[in-house]
C-alpha cells in the first residue's frame, strides 16, 4: 500500500463525516427556522381568541430575541469547547417544547413564555451550527455562512406560508402542536452530520483551502491590503495575514488555533474580551444595525398587513416571497464577502435596505408592500452575510462560536429593544413612525459601525 492510499484510508471516514456536515446543517436549520416562525401568521387569530393586545405582540417578539441573546452571549463559548453537537440537540428539543407550550396557551403571557423558550433553543442551535461550518472551511466561511443564512430564510418562507394556509382548515393550537412534532425531525441531521472537524483537517483547509494563500489575498486578488507601513484595513480584508484580529487581542499565535480546536481548558469562557478591538465593536454594530428592522417589524408585520387590507394567506405569502431573493443570492453574497471583504458586501446591502425600510411608512397597498419586501430581501442578504463574514474573517477560527455568538447576541439585543417598542410605536404613530424611526436608527448605527470597522492599526 502506498503512503497516499494509506492516508486516504486513514482519512476516509473523517472526510465522509466532513462532507455530511454542511448538508446536515442546512437541513436542520430549515426545519428549526420554519418552526420558529409558524406563529407569526397566527397572531391575528390568537389576538382574537386569547385577547392578546398589539403591545403584547411586540413583547412576544421581544421575548424570543431576548432569550436568544442570553443564549448567544452566555452559552456560545461552549461551542468552542467541544459541545457544539450537544448544543444543537438541546436547541431542537427546546424549540419543539416551545411550540408545545404555545399550543397549550390560554393567555397571552403563556405565548410569551413559549416564545422565550424557543428563542433560547434557536439561539444555541445557530451558534453550534455557525461554529462548526466556520471551522469546517475557514477560507470559505462567508460562503458557508451564506448557505446557513439561506437555510434560515428558506425556513422563514416555508413555516409562515404553511401555517397561514393551514388556518383555512385548522385552528392555531392544532397548527402549533403539529409543528412541535415536525421540528423533532431535525434531530436526524443533527445526530448524523454534526461533527467537529479534526484539528489537522481544519488546519489544512485554513492553510490551503480554495486558492487563498497565506498572504491573505482572495481568489480574485482584490483584497484590500496594507499601505506598506505595516498597517492594514481589516474592514474589507477577507483573510488577514495574522489569522484574525482576535489573535492579536488574545495573544494567540498560529498554533493556538489548533490547540483550541482540540478544546483545551484554556479556551475563554466568555466572548466579551473580543470587544477590546474597535474593529470588532464596529462589526458588531454593523450586525446590530441590520437586526433592528427584524426586531422592529417582524412581530408587527401581520398586524400592519391586516390594517392595509391583506388576508392571512397574503400575509403568509409576503414572508415566503421575502425569503426567495435571500435564498437565491446568499451564496453569491457569501462569495463576494470572501473575495472583497464582508464590510464591502455589507455596504452594498445598506444601499438597498435603507430606502425600502423608509418607504414602507408610506405604503397603503398590501401587494406593493409584499413586492417591496421582495426587493428588501436582497439588501438583507448582503448586509447580514457581509457582517457575519467580516466577523468570521477577523477572528481566529478556534473561537468561531464565541465570535458569532457575540455578533448575533448583541444584534439580538438591538432587535429586542426594537421589538419591545415596536407595538407601542405602531399604536401611537402608525406605519410612518414605526418604519421611519427604524430607518433612522439603522442609518446612524450602521454609519458608526462602518467607521470603526474600517479603522487601521499596526500589525
């Protein structure tokens, strides 16, 4: 037996497990995302049957965001200590349990509790999945995070559409109960495919990968590099030469990533130390800015659509159509982020997103609002994936779970605040106050984030 064939035999099983990872992550994410969003088209019906106020609708959305925030800030580092698979299993179980609680609810506060349980479960699942795929192939982290985002949006399309159509022949409680059973199917891909990459495999991909030499230039050769004086612009640099600015923040060197991939006891138990870097703060603000619309009108959207004349089927269809462009462009957006830098992809998304959010405040036709959501989705894809890729490129892959948890956690904090005030804003000032205020907040926070994310420092 030759050395090459021996190596193939020795590495065959790990390679097969690695190939199962991304399809398993995508399949499980579609199921969990679908389940997490089935409740939104049911909200007008639940308002009538349970006496839920519009303000409580905002609290319902906020509960999910707040619980996911806690999960992604406090539990996320466990994904960097060898517990990603267990986190995913627990996440699936919690989402299923939350749907069961919601199905049995007889008062509005019980729906809020159920949503909080589901938000926590979804939060730990997403971080586990993000950590695994970033370490699976760090050089393609933007593209792989794009696939994860596409799967999430595909679930957002399927779940609300299915529950909206099901309302024609079933009640909200029955729909939620069936969804609780269906989401348990996600345990199959989790148990089959969620495996941590070995240190040698991950290290090989990080060093060789897909045409990205250690100098950090992308396949297209157009990454922004230093100015010759030892400085470099991380904001649009897809693959920093240092292996990620978290290495500089934490004192890692090139070998620490491999040790962390074996989950040594020295792995930090919190992600907040990453905020010592102004550029990490900037990337976090970028993600927080684009999360504000999600918090501000995800929960109120069914009420808004009903007020401008939409029936439950059109409301459900608006969610589905919103997801279509995101799913179609997510892979391209991730490759753009890998080639040109996450911040560059983000800025392109903002140019699309901000005008659409502003114009919602002036729309009085549900079909026009649905069409605008179709356009907004492309901007959301570029912005979300750009920010996530910027963080993946900036931080050592050994801390991918902590970094993505920090990003999503603070983003969810922004979404929680937006969701908590969204119902009150809509009740007091209507669509103009809700969407106009959202656009202003997004523009200000994104501008500050862009300034910080493009700062320069000596290597």
